[in-house]
C-alpha cells in the first residue's frame, strides 16, 4: 500500500503571512502523524519563506515517524541538515522568484558535486532522495550519486489539460518507476497531487510513498487537518490495494 507523507510548508506560509506565531507547523506535524501520516516533509528554503530554523529544530525533536528535509544543496543548508540530522533529505531545485518548486532537479548536470554531497549525508547517517523528472538520465544520475530514493515530480501530470496529456504523463511515471525500482531505488512521488488525481497514481505498483501538502492544507481549511489527512490516507488504502 502507498503511504502518505504530509508536507507542512503551507501551514508555515500561513503563519508567515501575518508574521506571527500561528498556526504552528510543528503542531500541524503532530496532528498529521496522529492522523495516519508516516512522515513529515518540510522545505527549508534559503529565503525561509516557509519553515524556519526554529521549526526544523523542533520538528527533529518531536516528529515520531520520519522527518524529510527538502533542501537545496547549498553549504548553509547542508550544514543545518548535518546539525539537525533529519531521517532523510530530499534535494530539490530552488529559485528565489518561484512560488513553489517548479520541476525536478538536474542531478546529471552536477553529478560530481551531488555525489560528494550524498556521501557527506551518508557519513552522518542521513538517507538521501532526489526530486527529479521521470527520465532515465536523471534516474541513472541519482543512482550513481548514491541516493537510496527518487521522488518523481508529478506536477506535469497534475496540471495536464486533458485526459490524453494526463495518460501520457502517467505512462512516463509508470515506466520511470519500473526502471528506478530495477536499479534498487525506492520510488516516491509528489507535487500537485490532490484527492482526485492521486487515484490514478496509486495504480503504479513500484510507488511506495507520496508527498502531499497544498491539497491537504487547503481541505483542512474546511474540514480540519485531522480529517483532511485521514481522508487522504483512506484514499490511498482503497486505490493502492
């Protein structure tokens, strides 16, 4: 069965909109775990527009399942990761002008550097994932760099304008998942997934975990965070059997 990791960045975004102390993403993480999430995801950006250093420290102290720190592979954030020791880091691309992560990381372009960074993480017992497009060259690069996990960018699938485009993207995701699994990589996915489009993603047999944030937090505004997480967990249980 596919499992759910909940991204709590958008709780932090709501807090930062007023520059106050609520809602607290650390409290949201605890609710998500109690509601069935098997992991908590947060992205410590260089501009700190979502979670901040305090959040990461407290999440490391309080998360009982798995803490996945999304991050750019910059010296500052690498040092923070080594200091706080999340269970997993997911390397993602980052541009200051973007609203949110817009696509997969080009691991192949900077393979030597990423190989060095992965080794540094492993020296500190931190597992590594790369957030990449579902292509063989990026999968090969992630494997060569030493990552244990690949997270496929599902934004193009999620934003498909019609059924034909959606099916084309699903085909890419299915083939990439099969290939990545054949290399011994754990396969996960995320970005733009919601309570409707996640159903077809669940049919990919190699997929072990999905990361969802915006859709769950949006639904939580109407039904509460506990219900929103439980609803997604139930969907995954039904459609990935």
